[in-house]
């Protein structure tokens, strides 16, 4: 059986303790999470956030994020129950449970992770079927009051599919992109769009061109942009032996950017790959946008050009809506 790999998409973390028996301090109504087919009852004090599909408590370092996976629940469950999988991501699996979620038996896990000397608790509840899986993640610091912890845990277990939901591909995102004839959006996971070969159904095989376009809730200054871009690609856990880095500054949708190419190996394959990366900084909005493409080095020329074409089609949402330089190009 193929196990879903922890860290396959950019999610905040993981799971739920086994001790929850009833909701505590939850909101009075269900709220659908923009960009997803999931709704839940957020804890009191948690507000919708545009930093991720989910909710955050502004006065504390705590949040709840929803990620949907176009893949079978059985693979996600196997990955979340793997101590070794979390260990490879620098996390410690504390507890595993199988509570009722969305009308069926799901999986709930609790992990911890040290970040800058602070212990972070990451909670995740998952449910789904043979084709579609939802992962609801709660994150809080070690010093979070016990009542707030329990409210976060309880909120995760209220998650369910939202009947009639039909979110657009770009709902809740701060950017738009244009597909190329050969690179099409395969799925969305949190604030990431994953593109792969046109006509492909299912996971993108290693070596085939894949492009991830996403946003992050911070932005380096112009003088830091090159260093941040190079650091991002050299510190990727999925890549090893990153070398031959070549890059230059550019501008995308009127914003400063740094673009680079490199050679590397995937950590799960001996075959060499070519890497494309574009990082765009919107310092005023304190957001950055990045595109990361991988393809087999043996057949990379056309794909690298496609990566660049799609990445440079990026349109960044301004405070008044879609960027005025390309307004009206996308309406969904």
C-alpha cells in the first residue's frame, strides 16, 4: 500500500487528542472554509484569516487550517500513523486516535515540534473516502491555556463536508495564474496550486514536470530577496545535492522577484532533476509568492520554459482587488 507522505503538501501540522468527548467554547454556527468543501464550528475568539484556508486567534499564536487532498483516505491515514514519517519532518508523534468525524471513523493525531526553542503542538484530524480526503489542522504553542487547547481540539472534530459547496479554484487566494497548454492545475492544497502534465489523472509521477505555486505570510525586502530564494531551494527536505544555482532579479506583476534554476536530486530517487524557482515579494502586504518546478534532467528544456511562462503569468491581488496591470483576466 502506498502511504501518503507527511509533508507532501504545505500544511501547518497535526492532530487531535483522544480525550475529547464534547465541544467546548465553540461558535454557535458552522462556517465553511473558503477554498474548500469543508465546514466546521470554530472556537470562540477565532476569526477567518486570509493567511490560510481556516481560522486564527489574533491575540495568540493559534490557528486551524483545512487542506483537501485528491487522494484516498486510506493512504492519508497510513501516513499520519507513521512515527517515522513525522520523524523525517522533525516532529514527534505523541498520540493516535480514531474518533468519529463527519459521520464516519477518522484518524486524529497529536505531534510536537520545536521551532526556535518553542514547543509547538500540532493537531490533525482527517476523514474522507477512496478519492477525496480532508485534513483539519490545529496549531498552538506550549503555553496556550488548557481551555483554549480543548476548544481547538473539539473544533477539529466538528469538521464535515459542506453540502452543495462548489469553491472556485482561486477562492480565498491572493493570486491568479494562467495555465499553459501542457501544464494544467491538478489540485489545490491549502494555499498551494499544483500543476502537472495536461491530461494526467492522479498523482504526478517522479520525473514528470510538476509546478507548485503558493503564497506565504511574510516577505523579504528587495536586498534580502536573492538570499531568501536560494535558501528556500537549498533547504527543501525533498531535495538533496542542490548545485549549479544560477539566478537573476526580475519583476513580476510590477513586484520585485528573483528567478533561479538549479540541478539536484530528489531524496526518494537517484535520478537527477532540474529545478526552477521564482520568488516574488510584496513587502507592502507582507506576503511573498513562489513557484517551484521540478522535472527530470533528462528531458527538461521544454518543461523549464513552461515553468517560466506559468510563473510569469502570476497576478497578485492588491488591496483593491486583482492587480490593475492585468485586471479582468480571471473571473472564477
